[in-house]
C-alpha cells in the first residue's frame, strides 16, 4: 500500500519542501540560487539537504567552485521528485475537470513548421471546446522542447525524437515520416542565376541558421565536415520567424528551411545548391511523457492535434 506506515518516506517524515529543493538545485546548479528561488536562507537549505542525504544514506550532489552537480543517486532522486511535483501540480486541474466551465491550462511545444498552420488551428478548435482555457505555445528546436517535456514544463510536444533519447521514456505518434530541407533565398537573390556552386562559396556565405544543437544544424554542418571544410561561420542564429523573413527579404543571406517555413518567409529554393546539400529531416509527431497521467484537457488537445495533423499531411489512421 502506498500509505503503509512502513514506507521510508512516511517513517522519516519526508518533506515536499526537500523535493522542491533538490529540483531547484538541479535547475540552478547552485544551493544559494535554489534557496533564493524557494524563499529560504542558504543555511536552512543546506540543513534540509543534509537531512535528506542522511535519510537516504547517500550524497545527492557534488560541490564544485562553479556550483553543484547531481550524483548518480541524486539524478535518480531528482527525476522522481520532478514527477511527484508535476503530478501534484495537476491535482487541481484533475479535481476541476468535472466542472463544465473549469479553466484549463495547456502547455504545448512545437517546432517551426507545424507551428505555422496545424498547431494554431488545433488551438483555436480546442478553445471552442474549453471556453475558459489558457494555452501556452512555445516554438523551439526539438532538443530544447524535449528537455522541457522531461522537466514536465510542457504537456505535449509536436516535434522529433532525436536518436540519443530513450524511446521508452516517451509516447510518440507519427504525423510526418520525412521532411525535405532546402537552401532558400529571396526571389531576386543572385544565386538563382547560377548553374553551379562550390563548397568554398557556401562556406563563405551569410547564413541564417537555427541555434547550435538543433538537429537541422547538426546535419548541415556534418556535410561540410565530410568535405573537410570548416562549416560556415558568418551566421545569424535564430528560430524567430519574423526575423528570418526580414533577413531573407532585405539581405543576401540564405537560409536552410523546410517547405512550410520557406513558403511563410516568401523565399525561393536555390536550385544550384540542392545537389551539394541533399538534406532530409526525420519526421515529426506528437510526443508525451511516458507514465505521466494526462488530464482530460491534455487528452482532448492531443486528439485535436492528431486530427489536424492527419488532415493537413494526408495521413491515414
């Protein structure tokens, strides 16, 4: 039984405050900053951590001049603590779900392409069903979104599962199998009149790129590495669609975009570069965290996103 007095956390009177402390320390990599975030003094936080470590019989963090870092045992405790705190955060929503006009808060993460059309339509449909809903949409790269999903800061991600992630930790429903990626520029860009391009010219060009660490960026740079050429260094790194659109229209910069994003930016594929940079991005889909109980509102949003995705990308269920 979960409430048996023999359980260690009941015998030792484990405090929820201690769980919030280890999670905050992991987020801030600092005992002092974690204490500040929780409205505690540093000595009180240090005492609480020491009591928890004594209770478990293991050190949870290593101390370094630059801050703290979780031990193997600490990482396990932090992972479980995040789950416990996330579930507690959803208690009120679960209790309120039976009320007809209950307010619902949904946090969605999306990569750029579906965030242009599919996701906004799904949000609009969701809000016709949940009239007092509050939806938070974050548009970012898949690695950043998956980090936030693991931390329970997002309910659903419309994105990609990168190879280094444990597929058993997530529920994934595919929407698109593969996405072509093109080098694009404004319609009057001088590259459109070229028949061929060299790798050196590409390396010296002005590029608009997603930030370091994104899957598209990694694939792009690996093509230059294969040619034993340094990847382009003259970059503007951004995910912001308005910034990308303005840079393409007002400068000679070129960008690496999927078809949907290129169309939104009113840019045209540079044909002479296609053979040099044959890029395909893996497909994307709906991702939720395995083992996490989804509220009625989140389940409804997931169903709507799935329906909108199937309609837009012609997927047969």
